[in-house]
C-alpha cells in the first residue's frame, strides 16, 4: 500500500545537512526536504530493490514556499539521476530550495532508504 514518506533530518550542522527517507517502496510519495543553506548535494540509496528494481529519481525546486509545486529532474554529470541498484550514489549537478526523491517502477518487493547529504 502506497504511503507518504517524510524526510527525517538526521544531522544538521554548519557543514552539512543529512536527510533520510526511510522504507520507501514502489508507489510511495516522498515529501520535499529544504536545502536552502547548502549547495553540494549527493543522493544515496540503500536496501532491497526487488527483482524488477525500484527506480529513484531526484527532483529540485527553486520555490521559496512551504508547499512547493514546481519541481524539475536533477542530473549527475548532465545525465538524469536514476538510481536502480542498492548501495549506490550520485553527485547532483543542481542546487535549489528543496529536493524530493521520486520512486517509480519496482515489483512491490522494494524497500529502500534514501539519503540526501548536502554540504
């Protein structure tokens, strides 16, 4: 059953902020995490991706509001981010006000944790 996954801020100091979206599965909706004070993001995915892998993309917005609606896909080295293998990461080309992972595909057997580290 699809659910909404809120980001947990697991670390925040002067050098970085780390967000975690925990137990993300096929069809889940990840809420955005604010990133306004930092500009060097890296996306990580750990867990079980399933036989037909879940695919995690990352989206960013420049909107400075509580509930942003304008998101565009992030890239890494000019290629759209699409994590579909566990224990992988991508350095993100863009910076912005907020980021949100977007889960697609999968066979219902996926259960991944998504980390966003921004320095």
